[in-house]
C-alpha cells in the first residue's frame, strides 16, 4: 500500500494543481463549473495519480484506508469544496460505499458497490421526509414498503436527498412494520436498493440551499408504487435502522475530516491577510484582538482533530462509537463554523467578497451544523447517555 504521508502530500498537490483553480473560479458552485462533466474530468485525473477512492475496499479497486488513516487524506481533499468529489470520497457516496461494503450481499456488491467505487455512477441515501415524516427523529418514518409477490412496493415522499439528481442508485429507508412514532422492536424500517430508472421514482425539484458544491443538489422526491425485488433488500427486513448505524458514525466523522480541511484553508487565508495588512500603525496580526481570533481558531482546529481521532480509533477497533462520534460531530460542526466566521471577520470587506475564498468556505460549512443531525439533537442524545450511565452505576 502507498505510504500514508506520501498519499497526503500527493492529495494536497492534486487539489492545488487541478481542483482549487476550478473551484475558486466558479465560487464553489458545481453547476456553474460544469456539473457531471467536471466530476468525470477531475475523477479521471485522480485515478491517474493513484488517489481515487482511498476509503473503498481493496477488492473493489479502492485503497482500503481505515478511519484513522483516512483523516489526513480527507482533510487534504477538503481544501477545495470540489476536492472530495474529485477523489470519490464525497457525501453521500462515501457513506454509501462504507454501508454497502459492510452490509451488501455478494450479488449486491457486484451490482451496486463496484460501479459506485469506480465512479461509474453516483448514489443517494433517501431517508429524510417532509413533516410530519422522518427528519432528526427517524422513528417518524412514513414512507412505507408493502410486501407483494416477489418483492415490495414502496410509496413515500422524501426531501433534502443529497445528490439525488443524476444518481444511479437510491438507498431508500421505508417502514415495513409498525406506525410512525410507535416503538417497534428494531424500529420497523428496512433499507432498499432502488436503481434510478425504476418506474415510480421521481426527482421533483432541487431545494434551493445556501451551499452550492454538492453535485446533484438536495432534492425533493416521490416514490410511487416502486417495485423492489427481494434480492434488493439491503441487510434484512425490519433491520434498516440497525444497519444504518454502520453508516452513520463513520459518515459523520468523514464530514468532520473534509470540513476541517476547508476551515484550515479559511484560517490560513485569513492569517496571511492580517500578516500583510497594516492599520492603526501596525500589522493587523500584531493587534491583540486579531491575535485572540487567530489563537481561538488554532484551538478549535486542534480540538476538532483530537475528538475526531478519538472517535476514529474507536471505529477502527470495531466499536459503534455512538457517543464519541456524536461528541466529535457536534463540537466540530460548531467549532469549524466559528473558524470560518472568524476568518471572514479577520479579512474585513474582502472576507465577504468573492475576491477571497473565505466567504465561500463560510457559506458551504454552515449547513454542517444541521446535516447528519442538528447539534441540538446530538446534545440531547449525549445528555441521555450521560444520565443513563449515572443511573446504571447506582443500581
């Protein structure tokens, strides 16, 4: 296997040489940059450099990096908001690769995982629904799959499905037992593998969001009498929520990895700016208030990495890491936002302009406090675990 330090260095060079210029020229807007054509162009370059799909299993053509080893590579890719897409480590594909690698049958691996790893197709994870359906509370799931001869019929309404427009595969979470909000053993949900061309699959619209770097957008969808054969049940009937945990923790941590790269870039751009700008008789970098912002950014970046690595070590050891990934995601989501916000402030007028990439990075990173679970839901979960632990120790 390629030396990790060399892989990180090669990733940084690829991002600087080929990806960042395109990203900055189009202000991080993937559609303005060329959409699918740009993905294919950049991914071809990543393949030539031996950087493609570093997280994916070796038997499918990836480099097989574990969570700890991924961190520096993914961070280097995150210097550009197009970087993860260029290396095929972007959400939601990266998380779906991890899920399929651990849960899919051999036939499902051949049909769906191999083309996903190779970049021949993109994917989406269809879970979130309009109110009163599933969002931060997955037990509210309303999309339903009913058994029919040879398989299942799915009916439901989804939205904020990242990457849906142009995806070749949807992993659809649907209720197969119980009622929304009802406590059912295992949660009563099942994951289904649904090719995009299947009758009844409809991408209704792109939902306009503040971020612009995600290929395929964040879409509203409808599934109407969509037939799924039994062979395309992923992981077992009524086991969807249990198997989804395989995806959730690692996917949250790879988000942290990528966005740490973006925040580090914003920070370094801001430090460079204040080190070269004079006001009030000295460099901005020599003023106490500016130094406080620089120091706070350094602290937030270091703490985010430390919490990330603690969770990644637990995941690599085979643990579920529910608590550590929730803590790392919550802290990093807010800390990296603070880093970018300070970077904007340090750059003054340029910080809110397109003349510097700082404004773009702040814009793109803000939704991370909501995506993959809002900070408030993670705090609720962390607190519940702490209370249970104390109560358990007293019993």
